[in-house]
C-alpha cells in the first residue's frame, strides 16, 4: 500500500496500480486500499469512460471506512 502511494506520487500509474491491487487483494476489507486503487485508476490517462465504475468503488470505500478523510477526498475529486 505504501509503495503504491509512493509510485502514484511519482506518476508511475501502472506500477502504482499493480501495487495497490496487490494490497487490496491481500486485504479486501481495507477501505483505504480500495480507495487508493480507484483513485489511481481515475488518474490514469483516458480514464473518463471508467469513472462510473471508479465512483462505485469509491462509494464502497467510503461506506466501509466513513471516518477516512482521504477516501472522501478521492470521491469528491471524481464527482
């Protein structure tokens, strides 16, 4: 998860997505993992067509972790 965050900040979206997916697959109940994965996908080039599915993921992340400001921020940015 932390590696995915670092790679995302470096704009290495493909590698960041891979690490975020790995973290999410290892622990799918972690709302932060799902939110980061969706946020990375939203920031990839040409992601506009996938925004409804990405928003669904972010809504689920906010539902699972309503206390997370990051999850709400990512959702707000996509909206």
